[in-house]
């Protein structure tokens, strides 16, 4: 009689015998590997990892499980963690919430259950993996350090001058933010919305030292060139975002950035719209999604963090100038009286 192999054994990893006779997984020590970036960023990182050599390019069957689904597929022999993520995206991309955090697990024959993917795992034989969403609520603390921060200056262009409320104020505050970025060595990325028709960045804003100045037609600043520039900045975690318009380009940029796992700080006194109603509701919506709505002074002081910081005096001089900019009323969450007055206006 032919003995039929169990399904779990077919898809489980091979086992080895240790010197003591104890059976253990051939993949070695299991180390928890949490996918603490949204899946699309993990897939983008795949290009930085090893590719299977041509000598080991034969495919290996892998069963990819997610939720109640189990879909057999294959990957090249020697594929690693990122290749598995890419395959999960291709199989289940339309069902995955990119804002969630996930853990990748491997079915262990030794334990007869799933375990977190071993460190340095490479696909050598048929196996079974699954993607599990984490239920942990990850709190955004909003800490800023120069080494992990980048500034985004969005569409501060000449043709917007007559239309945007308090445009002169946000230009002045934006210029001081860029000065602060240069003092602290923080990279700056600048975009210009359809400059052929809307003009270049206003002359008052000095773009000296900007890492990237890019024309665009998309409302969001998150373009392939911008993503490539971010990938070149080691350890970037936070984006300080300002410019126009709050409810269009700023809002769409912020939402895309948090969807990529970055923490976003919107500088309320350096962003505006043609309509104050649009501005206020946009800031309220963004704050509710976990984006940090703050001020230029708070940003600059948080970046130096200490009066004994060697650049404190230079930053203090910038703040003294910004304190004189008081015409832009920064009310993030409008009161009913304010809304009524805006509607009547």
C-alpha cells in the first residue's frame, strides 16, 4: 500500500538532525521579522537585495497564504524575504491594506504551526508561507531629528501669489524653514506644479542646496524621482511639508507619504489655500489620519532640541523673525461660529 504524504509535510521546510539527536529546522534560529513599512516600500527595497544567480534560477513551489486564501505559486531558487513580499503583492495586492503592518511566517514541520520567518531565509525547497496583519496600534510620537528628516517645499510659485490667502506670509515662513534646513544640513525636495503655465518658485525663496527641484503635473509630490531621492537618504523617517494648496497638493502628498510608512509634519503657518474653508477642513482631516499639524517654530526648536546645540543662535534668529508673522490665523479645528462666518462670507 502506498502511504500518502500529508499536505502539511508537502509544504513544510525540511528538518535536520543536530548532534544531540534533537530534530531542528534546517533554517536555523528563528528570528522575528516584522514588516514595519507598508508593503509597497518593502517591494521597492527588493532591488537592493541579492538576486538569485543564474546557476540557481530553477523555480521552487511555494504556497502563499493570506486570510482564508491559499494560492500555490513559485519563486526562483534562492529567493529571499523581499521576493516573497513581491509575490504576496502580486497575488493579493488588491486585498492588502497598505497602511497596515504585517509579519511573514513560515510553516514549521517541527512545531506543526507557523513561525516567524527565520533570519536570512532563502527558498531552497517547497514551503508554505503566510502574511499576517498585526493588530498592534503603533503610536506616532512625532519626534524629529535632523539626520532622519527631509523638508518638502510644495509649489510655491509666482502665479499663485494673487490667489492664495496670506501668500506673502507663507513665503516668508517657508524661506526661514529652508534657511533652517541649510543650517542643520537637512535635505530639501522642491516641486513646481506645471511651471510652463504657473511659473517657477518665487524669487524670495532661496533654493540653494536643494537636493531636488522637480516640475510636475500630478498634484502629489510623490513622484518616482522623489521616491528615488528619498531612497538615497539613509534613515529618513520624517517629512516636514509646507506650501500650497493645503487641500490639494499638500493633502495628497501627505496621504501618500504616510501610506509609505513615513511620518508627516505639516507646517500650518507655511501652508495655505485660495479658500480658508478648504484650508481648515484639510488640516482637520489630515490631523485625524495621524499626520502631525504643527508650526514652524515648533519644528525648528524640536530639530535642535537643546539650548546648547551649536546652531541654537542661528535658529533662534530665524524664530525671532517668524514671530513677527501674525496675519495667518492658524485655527486647525474651526469652531461653529467660525464656520458660520465663513459661510456668510
